[in-house]
């Protein structure tokens, strides 16, 4: 909301009127206006935030073996910034609809699709296209939600907790009495890791996070260090031998530091490379610097020191390597833990589709504690409405209005 006493601009009032009128028209015609159209966030081309727009697109219909979901909430991840900049490996050609996870209600099912009925509350993985009012995805990637789980929680659950569980238990074989170091401890995956570690007796968790997050997440980890401090020395003061498991989403110089912290038989897992994202658009310098700083791994040295180095990509595991059966078994275990109240996703804030730029900026600034959620039914706050205006079906970019957009007050609903 705007600060008290600050008037909305004429442009903003126009945008709100258009948004409300659009909603009214949708109510007359049905839940999504024209029964064959929907709202979606469209990435018109790779680059900065100005490449994102809310646009009307044809509504998909389920093919054989697919489930059609009326989306209520979508997860927003750091990976989505990498997609927007075009630094992800083999992305689809834009324009495209970003997003890999969502929650909602089953609206219909394709032929030979079993296990779900119209009206089921579900969460799902989607190979792009999640940031829309309606998605269709294969039944293998859809899971029923617990009755007491909200749509926002469901959108914050699947990717973060499945990734955290598989790294800890499937790759690193976490057991009683072990120690874990996790970077970005205040993020969605970091908080999932901390909660899952608490389900195993006597596990020590070292968390690395920005100082301003420490007060909020201190109770979730055993030891907490500033991301700008010499955490290697700080950890060795407490545990001279190092740690058993190190989870790295940063890459760059942290790879060498992580390997140096491993105990014998310890496991280093790389599951991201956020150090390569510095500015709003892709930077060859940042990419080259991060690559250059990665310690070149010598297999003989790993053999001599009894250390394990691994990589993990949940989306590749699902969409390229066909391990949906394994992921489903992990999801079943996680849902039991949720129902036992041993784990619970941390939701940072809720944003309207039209506020996607501000939401992405919050992730880029590492300002979130837990998961950011795009709430499909949420109305945009007045001074954000003009930031992600509707465009043509193809998502063609409109010119930015003149003026200083940074002067706008931007406050989402914090959950």
C-alpha cells in the first residue's frame, strides 16, 4: 500500500480501473472471462525485469494422461531468475510462461488419467508454464494436498522439500549424529533442510545467511554465520574436523571452501549457482568469474581424502531423467512428516501475478525468508499495477512509461 498522504498517479488509477473492469468481465463470462483464455505471466525475451508481462493466452486442455489444474498459487524460485536471464541450459524459445510448481484444484482430466477427480486439491510440478491461471501437466507430476494444507503452503512445499530430502537422505545418507552446512539458510530450501535435519537425532546444522535474517532463523539451526564472514574458520573453531554434508547453491569460490570443510567420507552437493547472478541481466563477467573461482576437482585428491562431490537437479531428475516414481515415494514420506507436524513450509510473502517483477527483485536482493508465492487470486497493490501490464497474446513488450519507477512504494502482503 502507498504511504499515508501519497496520492495514486493517474496512470496507476487507470491500471487499477482496467484490472477491476477485467475482473468484472471475467465474472460475467465465467471464472476466466472467455472460457478459452486465461491470464499468465509471459517472458517476452531473455533479459531484465521489463521482459515480464501479464498477458492473456489460450487456455490449455489436458491431453491423454494429463491433469488440468485451476491454479491458486505458484512458487517463485531463484532458478526462475536464471531462466529470465537466459542462463539456464537449453531453455525454451521465448515468449514463454515461466514457473515450475503450483497448487490448485483439478478442473478436468485427460483420457486414461487415473487417480484424480474433478475438485481434488493438488500440488504439481510443471515443465514451465506454472505462472498462469490454468496449467496442464502429466499425472505423474501431480500430488494430492493434505486437507489442512493451504494453497500457499502447497506451492512452497514440493520443490523445496523434495530437493532438500533427496539431497540429505538419497544422496548424502544423513544419519544420527552427523553435521550439515547449508548456504542460504534463510531461503526456501535452506529452511526445508533445517526442518528435515531436526527429524534426525543429534544432527548439527551450520547455517550461512545474511545478518539481517539471523533473528528470524536463529532457532532453526544449531550455529549461524554471516555470509560475508570467514565461515570456514568459524566452523572449524566449533568442529575442527569439518562437516559431514555441505549443501551449496552458490558455486564459485564456495566450492573450494566447501570441499576443504568436508570430513573424511563427507559429501559436498552443488544444487545451484546463484553467484553467477549479480545484475538484473546476464553477465558474462559474473559467469566467467564464478567459473574461474571453482576449484578444479582432482579425482585422485578425492580418492586420497575420502571425499564425495555430487550435483543435484530435481527438475532434470523429473523432466529429463524420468525418475518421477522415486520423487513420488519421497513426496509420500514428506507428506507424512507434514501431517505429523514435523515439517511446515515457510512462506515469506504473497504477490499478485501483476507484482511478479517486485517479487523477483526481492529474491534477487536475497531479501526473502522462506518462499515467495504468486497468489493468482490476489489483487495487485495500487502502485504496482502498472508494472506488469497486460500485453498481446504473444507477450510482446510494451514501452516502459517515462518516470522514476523506483520512487513507488512497494509493499506486498507479508504472510
